[in-house]
C-alpha cells in the first residue's frame, strides 16, 4: 500500500538546522510530488512547500523562503526537508504528504516528525 | 493572500445526529477545495476533494458541497470514530496551499 515513513523526533537549539526524511513506498515515486506541511501545537496545518519528485522543481512558502531546502533522492524514493536558522516558533510536527497528480490534493501523509526548538 | 475561515470552531453533536461544518474562502476557489479529518496524535486524512468527491475508502455518510467561496462538509449520522478536528484546504493557487483553522467535532 502507499506509505510515507518519516524520520524520528528531533530536538534542536535556536540557530541550528534540522533535516527530516520521508521514505515513500507502494507507488512510483517520480509520478507524484511531495508537499511539506507543519503544524504548531494547537494550530492548524501550514503549507511549507512542494517539490516535484521528477523534475526537482520546488516552491516554498514566502514565510520560510531562504531558510528551507527540499530535495528528493529517486534512488531511495526519499524526500528531505531541511530547515535552517531554527527559532522557537519553528517548534511543530512536520508532515510530508503525497500530492495527487500535482493538484494540491494531499492523499497520503507521513506519520509526522516532531521538531522541538529550545535552548 | 487567500484566507479560509471555518465555522463553528467547536461543534457539539450527539452520536447518530447530523453535523454540518462550514468553510468560507476570501475569494473564489471554484471547486478546488478539500476536507481532511485529524484525530489526536495522527496525521490529517483526506476525506473529500474537488469540493464533493469522496476519497478512496471514505464512508458515504461524509459528503461535501459548495463552490466559489462557500463550502459545507456534512456528516449524516455521527459515529464514535468521527469525533475529530476537520480542516478545509484550497488548492486553487497550487502548488501553494492554504488551510482553514479547523472545526472540532465533540461529543455532546
């Protein structure tokens, strides 16, 4: 079955970087893009960006532009999210999600990765 | 920037009753709208896309309607497993996406 499995929880200090992985299985990886969405405690989801698994084209939310890099490795069917210069308000659960036919319909989600930023 | 507003923030419903959730967009999104269900400690789950199309495996008691700026998610007869938070999301400006603030459906 289609599945996205993310890396484990991270605890970082302000100013550090974090890299979250998202391994896909059960479908042809390059056929669908991957969106990254985060959710701060008690808040709604927030779109962070999108990457084409085929072309590696990216689109990032303006709020985090300059601090974020999304990549994919088609040899391992894995997507990566790197966020730099972490601040306390980056504390959130980070999700990857499959973008159905590159429409913005997120039909399969990873289990989430909690990133805590604290001194 | 497109803003998605959901109402009510909390909806108290008895099992077996009907629940009606609303989502309003600040400008027209045509039918480029999805609904997700999220339970505590879990990722969101796609319920509805294209405003009214149920995703694979979603029970028929869930239905979506609307177009333009006004949308509704209806749960015809609430089951115990339906108590959760529901989010609407538009994808008119793909790849940029925007979510509403959510409606929590709780047991009355």
